[in-house]
């Protein structure tokens, strides 16, 4: 059955500053305010947004992702791209006269970033109903709740409970933007909770729950560890560590986490165990790491299986192969 992915759809405007950003000056007597004029070297406009990135990855793996979110009247070309890569976009609300969400980021030579996010059409996503999506598609097998409009995240989580749909929670950058009660509601009863290491700390602080208390409320907690891979925790089980493939030349880290979640969700949706699903996610993330752009990596089944075999052994690669029957 189709997998619904809810959350933000965005366009990324990425620029490079060929120098180092200066430290803010306190000469004005207002040390927290700085005038920072600079000339960027180049501009790259890319398709992005975590929900769209995850849906793209699921589409490349041959699943049936349904993207659920709001976009602006500038979405037409992006929509064609997603459809070409296996994503159902019929449940995307296009808001006339508004822009698709924008992420604008300038990075200096030391990797320091100055970034701005404008939600744009994203706020309208709270009007979208998963019940309507399920009726249109003939049912949903799983829902991935990516970060986006807080009201939409809460609504879709509530609908999952009401409809009896398993859901994956990825609060990410909304951890600091939601109240304690809402955040607890968002993650409770999730089949799988995703965080990175920093977000795992922030989540415990924001909810007031310890790690064991969170594990009592979710089916599994998957924490991404960068180059070390992922940690999988479940109540009553010893933590499992799935290492990342080695010998990866990193072109850009953006989008690797989204590809990892796409691979892991693809495995879970087909009944694979968490460890095997995480292996698929880690390998897919390695291809995203080697590519500039969050939706630019190629899906080469032969290379993917070869890399899986090198990292996890032939038995694991064979299990992953069975998950890729319809991969592009």
C-alpha cells in the first residue's frame, strides 16, 4: 500500500561566500546586532524540503510514495520532476499567489552558514486530511510525519491514531518550536522515531522525558550518527549499531539523512527487520553524500548491492535485493 510523506516542500537557494564571515562587532554598543554585507560567489537553486526528499528516495526505490504538503504557484516544474521519479503529487495543495517554502543559505570557506527559512505556502498544509488521501489512494500502509507546519504535524499524527495507521515521527527542527505537550503527543505511539544525535538531546530536554521513557512510548528510536551510521533502540532490547559504508567521498552532506530515512522506511514498509532496513538506508545515504543536491543521486541497483555487500556481507545484500524489486 502507498506510503504518505507529510511535511515541508521547499526550494533551496544556496550561495557560497569566498571568504570567512567576520565575528559580530560590539563597537556600536549592540553586540547582538551586526551589519554583515558580503558578495556571494555563486547561486544554486535546488529542489528540497525533507518531505519531498524522502518521497523522492522512496520513489527511486520503487515504492508508492504520496507527498502530502502545500506548495506555491511556482510548483509546476518541481511537480513534474517528482512525478518523473515515482512520486504521487496529487495530494499536494497548490496555494495561488504564494511561493513554495524557501531555504536561503550562504556558506563561507570554513563551513559557517548564514541561513533563512520562509515558510510561504507551507502554512496551508494543516488543511490537508490524511483521510482524504487514504480514500483517494485506496488506503495507506504507513505515514511519515516529517517536520513542517506544527499544526499540520499534529493533525496528521492525530489522524494516524484515529485511522489506525502506523506512523514515523521525525520532529527535527520543530523540536524547539513546539510546546512540551504537543511534542509529547507528536512522538507518542510512533512506530519509529527519528533523530540525529543533537536532536536526541534536545528532545529529552524539550519533553522532560528520559531516554527510557521515550522508548516506552515508541516502537523504535533510530538515531543517526553521521559517519558512524545509525543506532537503533527498542524497549527491552540491546541497542543495535548499523555502521555506515566506508570509502565514501563526500560531496555534500545535505540530503543524506533524508535518503537514509527513505531507505529505512522502504525496508520497514516491506516487512524487513530494523537492522536490514537501516542497512538499506545507510547505503542509499552514501549515494546522496557523493552527490551535490538532495534529489540528484542516481539509483543504480547493481552499485547499491555491491556497496551493501562490501559493508554488510553477501547475506545482507541478498536481503536488500529482495526489497528492490521495483527500484528505478
